[in-house]
C-alpha cells in the first residue's frame, strides 16, 4: 500500500478501497446497509445520526468514497448523495440561485435541462444558454451568478475547456458546476480543473449495472455546500440505504469497467469512422474528433458513449433491431451495451437517424462484429 494515501494511489487501488471504514474485528469490509428512519438519541439532538432524512451511515461511507474519487488530495471537500442525478442537479441550481440572478446553461445538455429552465424562469431567474463546443458559454457569462457546464455533452459529445471557463467565470464572480456524469470521476476531475461543484448522475457508469438511480454533488465545503445540504433536507430527495450500499459496492469495479468500456468504445468509434458511409461519428477519444484536443488536456479516459448518425430514421430503427448484443434502451454506462435512436424522445436537437451507443463490458471483438453486421443488414 502506498503510504502517501489515496491521492498518490492508482485508480484501481483507490476504487476498490474508496470510502471503506477502518477494519473492525468481526465486522465486514463494507458494512451492510443501515435501514433506519431514526436513531437512538437521548438528550441533546446533535449528530452525526439523528433522523434518516438528514444523515445515514451508509451514505457517509458512499459519500466518502465518491469524494476520494472526485477530488483526491483536495482538502475541505464534501460530497452529498441524492436520490437521482436530477435531484443532485436541482439541488445545486435551486439552492444557489435567487430571483433576479442569471445562470448560464448549455443549450445541448441533458434532456431534462429545458424543464429545469422553465422552472427557474418561473422563479424570476434569468436563464441564458450557449452550446458546449467552442467554449461558447464564455460569451454569455457577464453578470451571471452560476455557470453550468456539461462536458462531454449528452448526447452530442462536444467538449469544452473546464479550466478556461472556470477561470473566466470566477473572474466575474460566478460559481461553476460541472455535470460529470458522462466522464465519471475517473475520467475527469472538475474540482482539480477549478470548478466549485462536480455534480453527477450515479445512475449511469458510476454504478454501471442499470439497476439503481442515484446522484451526488461534490463541492468545496463551506457556504455553498451548506446550502446544498439544506436543500436536500428541505426537499427530501435522499437515496435509500439499499441503493447507497449497492452504489458503493459497484464503485469497487469502476476502474476496471471504465478502462474496458472506454477501450472498446474507441474500437467501436474507429469501426464507425472507417465505415464506407459517412456516419458523422463523435467520440472524444478519436484523434480526429473536433473535441479531441481539449478532451486530451482534461480527460483521463474518454468514456463509454459513442454517437453517430444514420441517414434516416428507418435505417436507424433497422440498425437497432438488427443488433444482438446491444439492448435497445435508454440511459448509458452499464456493463451491458445499450443503444437508442435519441430523436424518439423529442427533447434533443439531433437528426432523426442519430444513435447514441453505450459500450458495455462485452468482448470488444464480439461487439465490433455485432455493430458491423447490424450496419450491413440495416443497409439492405
Ligand atoms: C442521466 C443524466 C442526468 C440525470 O440523472 P438521473 O439519475 O436520471 O436523474 C443528468 N445529467 C446527465 C448528463 C445525465 O446523463
């Protein structure tokens, strides 16, 4: 074991040990989920554990683990777990913004952001949007209280320069939040790049089995995080102990999964790029992708999502139907590959034939062969 602590260890080592308590004789390595609405609490009602909406020991272990992965070596950082990614996203936006404030969102971000926008506007908050690519959000920063970044963006996979945007935002007195769902903490460390908050859905690759919803916020401890904690208490969007425990168990394999899934995603992206038809493939790890230069500076792995565009909706539907190893399903990041025609939801500005493919942990050769066969069969 490396004596310099988690910050000096490799990703695999940190992932398998993240958040584990000191060993206690006859206790399990990772204590089981604590199912408790309340705790024995005689006398003064002080924590750490009072009532189940405020704190839970199973969350504490998970929050420590995520903090060790998101911000290794950074002092004074706090993580809060939430019931879903959107609970975490909303906790930051609604706890930090007041009527009369302005916020900058990406115009090409997660499909629920337009709903959030409407809600923010109904509270008298000014919402400005700009695309992720080309750091276009820089142009609308003046006077904003908060900058919300999503990089790589879902589903278009554009990338922006977190450090550059964070510096510009801080120079104008704005806070910076980065949605780190697609990259995961092992792909990118927003706090190290200058952001105030890393926010993510743990529903996707972080937990990786497509069986739980979860979210988290990691931020510099202090006033801003106190407001996020207060918001969680007010809204009550807390994770169940079972979900929190399953998430923690899944973190142990995050490095293994992320490594395999991003390597296979690159192989799939190369297959699509080299296909005789022009499929407009996007993957930040492809050296010729428009995002690659910035991505290579700030990302340590390029993620498991590849996007591309088939010429028509019918062709995309035939392609998805022809796949045998890839489930036609939404979400991404799981150990089983999934793909979907993103336009079917109507929320993203994408062409009808746009496909978002999430690469799982299958053998790369099998997956590439399946994609090639489905491309051929769907063309006929
Ligand atoms: C899925 C997702 C969310 C929302 O997470 P849920 O767990 O579904 O609430 C937020 N941001 C991004 C980028 C996502 O992909």
